[in-house]
């Protein structure tokens, strides 16, 4: 037997202790959640996306300013309603205050332009949204890449979030992108929890530096993204490195 | 149950063991491996209507590897050592348990990419072009990475006298 055959044989040797049987019910429940989230983010068609946008914006206004009337909504929200039955007046502020229907799609903090234009010359943007998953109590937000429509609404393309531990624990989180969605390239992006001012990596030995923006909702979070011309896939990156304002390395 | 759920349940029964095994080789951690396989299967279920008529196993495998690689990119990482553990003498007596421990220790000496290439190429038996596709690198990179990893493991691809783990050097 050659060395290689021996290696392959060793690799395939069953572990001494059997793995736990997969929890099929839990797998399917989690899979359904992922599917729902993907549908919400990528949009199940223009009508559904617009309906969601209307619901979210109404909810957002109601949450922030419960005393205001629906006519105070941004023009985009009421103008883009696809169905008369879903006009803003259908959703009184009190209802939205207690249970906003789609809180995940509501931008949290500033919307960051990525200086990329795509479908219909729309600008690609990056923003955070609330994340509400009962089994992940310490994860309260995720990041979205979307097109910003002329009317101020968003056409979601890609969402990512931390899946383990806390979303604010020191270090890198939710790195994603570097892929095609609807024939659109999504830049590699993510965020760093900590005082990072510079985030770097290398691609085939060549240093690359991410663009960064401090999250307006929490200055301890630094959102970053790489330009598509420099980083085509997260697979080609070496581990990310963060530096503070003094140039000191924050990560190993 | 929705349409296709029965098929998915059957798919999980048939594939979970191999996915868990691969995850274990990639992580050296039983619980992490079980979690990673569970996540890969959940993501596969999320895309089941799209992948069930294609190669669902390939999809699950790719999700699994990417999920683990994403974990590697986080700053908390294992400290890989340059020194490969010596293979204990008397392996004929030590048996499979020792061999397994050696294998996991040896895999820890590889970089993340080397380890992924070894598992995809020699556990899953993928062609170099398929490994390249799954990792998003060139075929040349897969070849050189594979070669470097095998060298680190002190394995010769041809018939040779050198054994896995070396000769007790």
C-alpha cells in the first residue's frame, strides 16, 4: 500500500465513537427559518418586496414617532404601495408599535453607499438591520447588501449575521459576500466589534485593505467591505487583520 | 410534511454520517463537527426545492466546507505547530485509535487551506478541478497546496519507503 493509500484509508476510518444522530426536526426547523430569511432579503418578487417595504417603513415611523400620523411618512412609502388594501392608513401606529411586522428589513443606522451601481443604475448600499431569532438572543443585528431604489426603498440582495455567541464580542463577525446574486457581484463584507480603524488581508500574497465605516448605531462596531476589483471571493483572502488608531494589531 | 420532506429525511439519514466525519477531519472537534453538519443540512433543506433534483450531496458538502472555512477566518484560531507529531512506535499494536489520534494531530499541522484540500481531495475523492471550484482557487493552487500538505504529512504519492508520520525521526 502506498503512503497515499494509507492516508486515504486513515481519513476514511470511522471514528471510534459514533457521532450523535442528526436531529432532523431541528434541522428542518432551522432550514425553514433560513429559507424565510432568504426570501425576505432577496425579495419574493417586486410586489412582495414593496409590500414589505411599506410595512417596515410604517412600522419604523410608528416606533420612532408614535404620535405622528401616517401622512408624515416619507413619500416613497406611500407612493410605492402596490395594493390599495395596503395603504399606510391600514396600519395604525399603535399596532406597529407593539409588533412591527417585518423589523428585520428596517435599516438600523446609516445606510452606507458602496460606490457600485447595478440593475437599473441603482446604487448598491450596505446597512444593518435588526435580527430577531429567539434561539440567538445575543445576536440582535445583521448586515444587508441591497440596491437603493430612487424612492428610497431597498431591494435586498444578500444578508449575513453572526450565528454563534454574541454579535458584539470582540473580533470579526458575519463575513460574507464575494458571490453572485441575481447576476450581481456582492462584495466581501462584514464587521469588526472593537476599535478598528484599518482592516487588511492579502489576496495571493498581495495586501488588500478594506473600506470601513463606523456603525452609526454603535461606534464600537466597524463595518467593512472590500472592493470587488481587489477581492473576488472570501475564499481567496488570508485571515483578516484589524489595526487600531495607533497602528497596533488587534487580532492575531 | 411538505413535498420533498420525505426525500430530505432519507437524504439526511444517508449523508449525515459522512458529512459529520468530514467536518471532524476539518475541525478535530466532535461537537463542532456535529454542529457544522447540522448547519449544512439545515441550509441544504432551505434550498431543497432547488437542489433535490440536482446533486444535493455536493451542495451539502460545499455548504459544510464553506461554513467551516468561515469559522476559520475568525480571529480566534488554533495555533498550528510546524512540528508534525511523531508516529508512535509499534503501530501494529497501537492499532486504529493511535492512528486516528496521529491523523488528527497531523492534520492540525496543516494550514486551513491545506487541510481543506486534503479532505476534499482524499476523503471526498474530488478531482482537482472540483476542489478548485469548491474553494474558489485555481487548479494550480490546488495542486501545489495538495503537494505541500502531503510533504508536511511526510507522504509520498508514489510507492515509497516513507510511512505516514515518518520513520520515527
